[in-house]
C-alpha cells in the first residue's frame, strides 16, 4: 500500500495523496490553482519563515513559488525548485502531522488568551512521551480515587493526538482542556427505562445536597461581591478564602462538602444498584469550536459509567439535544476542572467560577473572552 498523508490539513485530498504516492503527474507547479494548493499555502504560511504576502489564494504564482523554494532549501530538499513533489509534501505533512494537523485547532492554540490553563493535545502528546502523570492540587481536597481516575482517563481519551475515543484519525474530541473548551462533566443517573430510586431526588437526597452546595456557594460569592467586582483579581482571593474556610455549623469547608457529595454518589450507586453516569461536553464556548459545529454535534457529547460497571467513553445512545438529556438523565451535580501546563488538575464545583477561584484564575478573564471578535480568529461565529 502506498504511504498516506497523516496531517488533517492534507489527508484525503486526492491530488495531495497522489503526490505522496510519487505520482509525478500530480505535482504542483506554477500557474495551477485549487483548494489543494490553498492547503499547501496555509501550511507554509503557518510555519512562519515562508510568507506568501497575498495569503492563501489557491493560486500557485510567484509568491508561492518563492515560499516553496525557500522551504525546500531550508529542508535540504533537492532540487530546490518551485515544484511541490513527493519530498516537499512528505516533509510538509511531517511538520503538520498529529497533533498539529488541523489548522483550526492550531489557530485556536495560538489565540487562546489564558495559556496557563490551556492544556492542549500537543501538551498531552508530550506528557505521554515523557511518561509523566497528571496530579491533583491538594486544594481540591480528598477527591475519591474513582473520580480522579475518571478525569485523568477522560483527559487522555479526549486529548489523544491520534484521534478521539471514536478511533485513530477520527476528528478530535477536544482541542484542549481549557475554560473555553473542555472543563466539566455532569454526574447523573438514568431516568429511563425506570425512574431513579427515591434516594437520588427529593428532601435529604443526593440531589438536595448538591443543590444546597450550590446555594452555599452563591451566599459566599455574595459576601465576596461586597469586597470587589465578581471575577476580578481583587475578588478572586477573597472568594477563595471563603471557599476554604470552615463553615460555622460543621467546621467543615466547601471543599469537604463537595467531596461528601462525590462519596455519597458512589455509595448510593452501589446501594441502589443503579449506574452512575458521567456525561461530558467538549467545545463548550461556540466561538472556540470548529467551523460549522453546532451544540448537538456528537463530537461534543460523550458519556461513560463510573459505577456499577466502569465503561469506556462513548456517545450517548440518543440524539444529544438538551430536551433529550433532561428526559434521559437526572443530573444533580456539574463538577468542573482546570488543567495547567504542569499537568496539575484543580477539581471542584458546583460551577467553573468556584474551581477558577481555587486555582487562582480570575473568572473575568474567561468572561471577557467567551465571544472575541471572530475576525480576529480567522473564523466565523457559529451559533450555539
């Protein structure tokens, strides 16, 4: 079998694949035009030292010829002529092979405004290559091992540089663990075919305790709001201290109460014999999604089972609209996590603002960049 291209920029293009297979009749030369030429132009431009001043026009003219020659000279390819042949396309493909394959993904990495909490698929590839573990910030408390394992397994699955949980070369399930893309999951039990046990919902239930945790967080935020504007650099440490302080009634802090809910969810799943689902969503903020991705795209929606029988990440067995989620799941808590460039995970809830405060991230930085000017990203905005 002839060698195939690896980069998502090139893979599957019939002309570029013919070049990779050493079909000289497909080589790119002066005067030609087409989307395959535009893909090569983008690849040269994005590398940096090979400018094409007019941009990726799809026409192979003087500027593209000069860029190709410069690239071939830098790579030691002979002859260094203005022709894209098997050596040139192979070398370019190698530069943009996984996980740098998708130009939209590469642009997203380059334009993220909170880089310290943007753990990309490239970072995951480096972590795996070096054999380094994820670790959890002690500030997150005594998180049950089962949830720690679920989070680290999900990160490895969604950020796999070779594809997604759907398989090798499948479109990525996430461009990175970040406040704009992949930062939360829902803890849930099934509503169908049978209603969940009474211990999951109603007064004194797990759902009730989760709601009280949310209400307690809202009270603490209101206290911090008296000191400074919510989410700002002056507000964040105040709220963080409130989250870590023990409550007057129990001498236990918010982190302890959060861990209690996680522990009880596991115990309840075992006691009731009902599966505890983890429902994951990626590409959360619309402007940071791939072009033409909508909210119900299966690439965004995943689930696995924590108890009773741990299961692999897969798609939900129904069309993932909000209405169907509500019909199929009782979702009682939405924990969030942030992963920094040192592979340290901060895990808390009930909302991202709470986890951000524990991690020392000013939430205003996230809010201010949920809807940046799409022109700045070279992308079009896709509605939720």
